[in-house]
C-alpha cells in the first residue's frame, strides 16, 4: 500500500529560510547535523527541481517535496 501525499505550510518571519532549517521546523530532522545524511537518503525537490544543498535559500512561494510531503513556504 502506497503512502498518500500530505501537504503543509510553513510561515517564515524572515526574507528566506535555509533548507536545513526548514527540515528542522517541519520535524523531519532533530538537529542540523542530521541534514547531510538526510539529504543523501531522501530525494528532495524544490519547485520541481532536485536539490541536495542544505544551505539552499527558500523564499515565500517556494514548494518543497520530500517523502511525498509537500511543504509550501509562506511569508508574513
């Protein structure tokens, strides 16, 4: 049985957030040190493009797909 897709929104209070910080906010990793191995084991797409850089800057309107979970970035 295939896992269904889920969706959530993360609101940021700064102009951007880095991919590693987003993964912590979303509860996908516990510490920043885990992001490197997480990225190597889990394909991530940012705006439908593959992404491996933990420091990738994400802005309001960006969409991140990880483990069949779509995260949308919203700003204030």
